[in-house]
C-alpha cells in the first residue's frame, strides 16, 4: 500500500516526516531544558555547575 500509493497510513507522503515541536526554558533549575515532541516526548536538560551551586541558586529570590 505505501509503495504503491506513495502515502503512509497516517496520510504522510513517503519522504514527509512527522511534525517536531520544541519548547525552550521549560524547567527552572537546569541551564538548558527543552522537551522535544514527535510521536513520543523527550525532555532534555543540561546543567553546567556543581550540585552545590545549584542549591545556592535555588535559595536566591528570583
């Protein structure tokens, strides 16, 4: 069906990918956080300091 018609079961063409969404600044603690969504979701985070520095940052008012 896919090869004959050139359309996948969800209506996409053979070379068409699913939409991808990305949100930035998703979480407060890490320096970088972004959930990526395609069919499933993945939350990616990066922190560039030592754990004690994160704790001190959490004590400061925003």
